């Protein structure tokens, strides 16, 4: 049997990638993209109403305690990375607002995910870069298809 024409294979590839992305976006709760499964405020030991100087103080205290130079315990290193991430999110008013919004509206997964990526990468990447990236991934798939023949399409 002849292989399907190229446009059909391309479309199948594109659809498969889209499905994977949609599944990933659906299964992960919207706040998970911020501090993984943890609460960013809990990580720093502050409440959601803490002001910026309290957050800063809590972060400095914890980061001193868990700094890899001071504390060789590998668990501590993990915690250090986590509190650094939490602080990155909470120190910036705009990102913190979006995080608070995500906590209050966990059902708006797609909106929150988009807001997160806008807050974090919006100023660095634009739609064109995303498109180029997507095309590169698609070309990669086509290349693999050419070299391995593992793919059913
Ligand atoms: C934050 O709260 C603390 C304790 O309630 C207070 O002493 C401090 O002045 C506040 N800082 C700001 C910037 O509002
Ligand atoms: C892709 O895979 C199919 C099926 O294994 C194969 O017939 C085709 O030549 C491959 N190459 C390209 C460029 O799609």
C-alpha cells in the first residue's frame, strides 16, 4: 500500500501534538504551574495577605537557612529552589495578582495558564517565536519519521 500523501502526514503530526498539549493543559490544575503542587505562600510561611516587605523578610530568612553553601543536605537544596521560585512569583505585584486570581478561580485553567505564560515569557517571546518553535518541532518529527520509520503515519 502507498504511504499517504505528505499533507495528510503533516496534518496527523500537527493534530497529535495539539492533542498532547491540550491533555497536559487540562490535567494539571492551574495553580500547579506556579509552585508545582505547593502553595507559594505556604512555602515562604506567610499568609496570602502578607505585604511585600513581610514576603521579602520571610524569603531572606528561609533562603539563608536553606542555602546550599550553608546546608549540604540535598533536601535543603530542593527547598531552596522551591522558595526561590515562590519568591520570584510573589515579589512581583503583577505575577502575584495573577497567582491570587488562579487560586480564587481554579476552574479557569486555560485563562490562568495563558496569563502565567504572558507574565513570564510575554516580554521575551511573541507569537512569531512560538510559531517558529512549533514549526521546528514539526520538522523534527518529520525528520525522525524519515530516519526511523517508527511512526505509523
Ligand atoms: C508590612 O506589615 C508589617 C507588619 O504588619 C509592617 O510593620 C510594615 O510596615 C508593612 N510594610 C509595608 C510596606 O506596608
Ligand atoms: C515517513 O514515514 C512513512 C511511513 O513509515 C514513510 O513511508 C515516509 O517515507 C516517511 N518520510 C516522510 C518524509 O514522511
